[in-house]
C-alpha cells in the first residue's frame, strides 16, 4: 500500500497546499533532504486551532491542530515531490505551541503530530523533535510545525 493510499484509507484527503504569505518558499530540497516551511493548522482556508493552550485551546484540540499541520506538511511534500512514496524518512520535526504562562506540556501537544507520522510511515516516521512554547504565533495559530524529510 502506498503512503497516499494509507492516508486515504484513514479518511484523510490531502489538501491543495496553501501558498506562502511571505517572502519564502514552502519546500527547499538540497540533495536528498527536503526542508518544509512552517505549516499551520489550516483546513479549507480556515484556522482550526486558535489561541493559547490550555486557557483558549484545549490540549486535545491543540493535538488535533498539530496533526493537521502534518497533513499540510505532507501536502507540501506531495506538491514538491509528486509522490509521497519518495519519502525515505522523517528526520526532524520542529514544533511551536502558543502557550499560556506556566504551560509546560508542549511535548504532549506535539505527540499528536509525531504519533500520526509514525502511524502513516511506521519506522520511517520516527524522528527527532523540538517542542517550543511561544507567547504568540502567526495569525493566532495554536501550533506551527516545520520538518526535515529525507527523500529518494
């Protein structure tokens, strides 16, 4: 089963990736590494996880937002590579969580993304990760993720 078939079997349709809203490009490939710019939890043009955790956005909603960020990362990779089957390994995931003062469970939020990547890719999805708390993120998003992916 291809990666895209597995995603479809999970009931997920990869969206058309959003266009950059600044002076950057979504994916840069150098050699066999793809660097994917930060992705937000946007679905159908709408931000789905808004505000800081846990007072405005629950940890569970933030986890779902992190999963959606991965879906958008995969959409960017598909647009760049033509096929997700070229993914050899997820190398690194960097995650930012808009956090209320005293909130220290950023890793719990990002597990929503990491667990999803492993569910799709198995051992090829096991990656290094950074979980960072931030006071604000672009357009008041709860989470923002970027990735480094090895490709064939």
